[in-house]
């Protein structure tokens, strides 16, 4: 049913997320019809309702204005176009298909609400999702009361768990300073809330002798803390970290109430077992490993246990020292695991968390929560957030705020975690130093690179657009930077920068073939994070990208050599810049030649069309190549017979979006490749594609290498 209009009715299950493009929400489907006949569709669908003209996976969709208000629990009838749960697949990248699977969502859709389509109808307000409706109402009150959008978003994230409300720039600061766990409803928030709730319940319970005879205050506090923490977790969105923490608290509480006094390893492993039994996919989440390893490390090192000392002042100092040691232990022990999971670790994280943890836990969060009853407290919470942000931005601006390394194999990271635990354990000094040999391999690990004279191509899965990373022994080039998805999202931030980070790659050159947004959309993000990279392109001298980095025009005849690999520009000619040309006609064509034993060649051609292909063939340019980036994503205006006869590629790569509106690659064009025996790989079926000139017979498809039962099997 993909690509066909389906009439569905269903209930909005959660808070709709609004952005500059429109609205996104999850719909629990009641019924569906196709051409008037009932059909079966997945029970939960992720729906987008876009305003104006907007690109959905490369498709320009013209829609009517979105509704002014869409609320949780409402039942709607609307016409949608369904799509399989397909996401991009890149090395060490975010698994969107797993994320949908965990939420029980097995299809995405966008609303058809043009003038020729039936108007979406609000049928009724149900009360099947009262908590989500309450959360939405509180979020609206926060935005109405707090004028500063940045602070309102952070308060909404802390109160109702709306992490999408946090600006991308703020997320960058939080990650650089290692405090991202504080601005989401994390295990720390839930645990601190449980402690506070338990203290309050115990204090109130002791006021009544009858209640104490009925149930000891200690037991009542334990039960009350877990129940109130669960209620807070439900109100904040019942996210995976919150669910995990509530299960852990409930497990430990039941052990305590039963009178069991197990050693900490058994308690720790039982909590792990309960969480995994309820949510098996937790094993695939970074948060699971970080939280459980952190708790295990604190238990194993006896951290956070303040030794009794005489005097109030000394007691306070002892507690502060214990808190600092706790943070030091977690920072050192988890650094290798953090490098494995995220490719970077915050050097300033210890200093940032030393202030941020008590500030957010004891000041910002209580004020934000109390603001639900007394709204003017949100103003105080915003002021507290402003103070914190000034401190974090100052730390994030330090030259060595974060350490970025290549992502090491899991077994090296496990060795590194063990080394980190030894370094902070309560052991003799000589035994602690045994942790260094285990820790150093993680810090010294380097991602495999081609030998001198050889090169590697990695075509990232970025949807409809081009982005190919070329690496030699000591240099790197990025050919195009992928599309811009929305005002807040592009291929640079979402795919390319994380990819460069996990590969620990510094670009020497960013080559933008031409100015189309599916080729330069991610360029601003890449240029901002790769200040040393030079810019070579065919964009005009008054293009906005020139303000970020002055560009040199690519001109046929330019050539250079890196590590025994030869690079040359075949198109456009210098005279082409002297008269107006369509952007595609000015696409920079790059030829790469290895000088190794097998002498392999790759040809990256951007969006050149038949006219430019004929000019290159007529000029007898050195077009023959082993790997060809298919011109213009397989458009019918490219890949002419004469061009393919001149190139004679063994393999051809198509970078295109899944079910894109252009129909790329066109079937007739693909038939030309098949008739010549050319092996074609495309992004929807392959994901990211990797090829090396020293092993030219093998192209690795990330989707095939990392195929799982929840992965979308593209037909």
C-alpha cells in the first residue's frame, strides 16, 4: 500500500511535536480503507502533517495549512500515504528502525490534505490517554508563561520529558560538557525524586502513631518513594530510561521489604535481569550499559560512602568529598565505554557535573516541577538555567573540552572499562597501575586506513543526495555534503559529523559538486566542525556558503596527489563560469586513481546530464573507471549509452532516497547498466557503501552487514 491514499481513523496517543515543517504524532489506528474497501494496516503509525510545501524523503508535498490544535486522546479521520519503517544505515549510526520497533511503530505516513483531498476530520475527544493530554496542557502552559524559547524548552524537557523541545545548539553544549543526562528524564532524576519522596513520606508517616503501628515508617517510605517516582515517570513520558529506573527501584524495594539482605553483586545482577526480561531491547541501548556499569562501578569501588567523622563541618566536607570522588570514579571508569558508544568523551565533564548535578537536581528541577502549581516559579527556574548555561558554554568553549577518538572494537572497550575500574578501585597503588595497560589500547586505537597508494570510498546513506567520503593513508576528502531535511536538521549534523567522529577523520578538502540543496545542505555543519578543510566547488562567488569558507572554483585540469593516490578534475571548463549555466551543468567531476598494484579508478560525477556527458566523451577525457557514482542519482537525463561505453565501470553506486518522488533511479536507466553487466548498488537496499581499491572485488553494504530481524527488508 506504499504510495497509495489510505483513509484511516485513529486516536492520537501522545503529545504532538510541532516544528517549522508542521506536526508529528503517533496514531493508534482503529480502521483503514483503500478505494472504499477495508484493509489491515499496522496498529501504530508515526504520522507527519506538513504545512505549505515541504520535502518528505526527497518528495515535495504541497499541503493545506495544518490544524491549529491537535491534542492527545483525540480521534481523527484522515487520508494518508503510508510508508514502511525505513531509516538510513551508516557505520555506528543511529538505528531509526530499531527505535520505531521499540515503540511498536511499524509504519510512517504523511497526511494528504491538499485541496483535492478529503479534509481531515476531528471526530471526538476520547479519554484513553489522559496522562499525555495533561502533559500537553502543562507544556502549553510552560510555553505561554516563559518568554525565552530556550529556557521554556529546557523546562518542558525536565517537567514533561519533551526532549525535542531542546535546541540543537544546546544539545551540542550538553554533550561537549558531559551533562546531557541531566536535561532528560534520566535515572538520576528518577532516583533523586524517589529519595526526596521517600524522605517526605517518612516524615509525614511518623506524625501518626496509628500509621506507624500499621506499617513501619521505613517501609512506608520505601513504598511511597517507588510509587511516587513511578507516577513522576509516567507524567514525564514513561521513556525507556524512566522505565528502567522504576524497575530497578521496585526490585531493590521488594528485596528490602522481604527482609533479604543480598550482597551487592546479586542485587545488581537481579536488577539487570528484571530490566532485560521486561525490555530485551534495552541491551541495544547505550543508556542501559552506561547506567548499569556506573552503578556497578560505584558498588565495586565503595564510592559515595562518606566515612563518619566528628563535627558538622567535617561531616559536610566528608559528604562533599564523597560526591566528588563518586563523580571522579564514574568519569574515569566509564570513559572507555563512552568512547565506544559515542566516539568522544568530555574532558571537562568532571568539572561540569560537579556543579550541574546538584544545581539541576536541587534547584532547577524542583523549581520547574513546582511551577506546575505556582507558575511564577518557572521564571526562577529560567534564571537558574541561564546561570548554568553560562557556565557550561564557558567550559564547552575550551580548546580541549572533548576528546574524540576512533570507535574501538567492543572487546577493547570492555578491557578499557576494566582498566578504568582498577584505576579508581580501593586497592594498593601498585595494583591500580595495572589498569593503565588495559586503558591505553582504547586511547591509542586507530581506525584502519588504506595503505600508501590506495584509497577508500564510503558513500553515506543520507537519503536523496550525494555525500562520499574519500580516504587515503593520511588525507580525507568529502565529495558533497548531502541534503537539508528541515530548518533544524541536515545530513551534516545527522549523519556526516557523527560518521567523521567515529572514524576520527579530519577533512583536508570539502568538494561541493554544485549548489543544489541535496548536495550542499549539510555543508554549513561540516564546515563549522572542520575548520581546517579547504573548500572546492562550482558555487557562485556570492553564494551564502562563501561567507563560511572562501571557495575555489573547480576547473578541468586541476590535479593533486595524496599518499600516492592521484586526484584530477575533469569538468567544468573555466569558460563555463563566464556564462549562465544550470547548476547541474557545472557539477564538478572528480577522478581518483590509485597507484597500487591493481591501479583502480573511481569517478564521482555529481548531477551532470547528457550534454555534459557528451562533452566529456568528445573531449576524450580519461573517463574509464572501476567504480562510478551514477550521474544525477539515476535520472533519465543522464547515464547515456556513449557515456557508459566510455566509463565501462565494474560497479555503479546510486545515492538516492527510499521511494523518492523523482523515481530515482529510473528503471530504463538501470536497464542500461544491467545490459552491460554492471553491478549496481543503491542506498535504499545497501545503506552506506564502502569500497577499497586494495580489495576491489568487495563492496560492503552496511544494511547487509548489520541486518537484524527488526530491519526493513527493502523489496
